[in-house]
């Protein structure tokens, strides 16, 4: 590296002029960064610090995987409320299949429920709320076409408690889409729309 640097300096100075001395000149004394990093990592490995940092990072990943960030803005349902969610949307660009056949034109109003069979019942709950866990357990008993979605809580613990595969509403995408504010929530098909129900678990098992 030093030879290459010397050749580069000599090549660059071949046509340079002597402008005199404008300040003190020092020999470069910077430590090679790669050597510094290697020495630092070696020291951390010998002291056990590297292993500790690796274990801490692994635990953070595991913790976030089973307990993602809770969905903000939701509270426990105190009274029953039901409303309709219409999934109809406006097509922004004409959609065609692989053969060029038009599936939907730009500007068309499309309701996915007219095109795709949907009979699932969705349950949104707080996995840290024992009463909501008990309510969900009663709701899904004997049912197969259901999906339990957490807005808060530990995915593994909730899955074990309900003996069911659990999903999580990451970043509150579904919560915002359906527009509910209180939990637990049950969402089911109602004709060409979806029925969204906020259900207080202490007021009876609807």
C-alpha cells in the first residue's frame, strides 16, 4: 500500500511547481483502519464482550418476533357497536391477464367480495387481556374458518392458550383499514360487505 501511495505522489508531483513552505509538514501516522478494527474485535472476543453483544442482539430479535410493537390508539370495548365496511374500491389502472384480456378497466368500481369467495371470521384481540383470551377461546371453539389477529401481546403465548395459529396486525394496517377503535372485534361477511363488531367481553358472550 505504501509503495502504491509513493508512486501516486511521485506521479502527481512530476509537473508540480515549488510554491514554498506554507506550514509544518508531518509524516502520516494514521493507523490502518482495518488493523484497528481487527484488533478491537479480537480484544472484545477475548474479554467476552463480543459474545455478550451478540446474545443481546439475538434476544432483541426473538423478543420482537413474538411480541411486535402494539397497535396504537385502541381501547377496551365498553359497549357493543356494529358498523359496515364496504370493500369496494376504484381501479386506478386497467388490469389485464397474461393474455392481455381486460379484467378491470381504469375507473371501474370493484367489490372483491363479488370476485373472491370469503367466509372467514376475523377476531382482533389483545393477547395480554385474559378476558379477551377467554372470549376468543369460546368464540372459536369448534370453528375452522377463523383467523385470530393480535393488536398487542405475545404471539407464542396466545397461540398456546388458544391452540390456534396467531397473526399480528403489524403497524396497525388492518385496524386502520377496517376503522375500529375498541377491542375485541369480530369481523364477518354480511352480503357484499363486512360486518365489524366491537364487543365488550364483560357484557355477555355475543
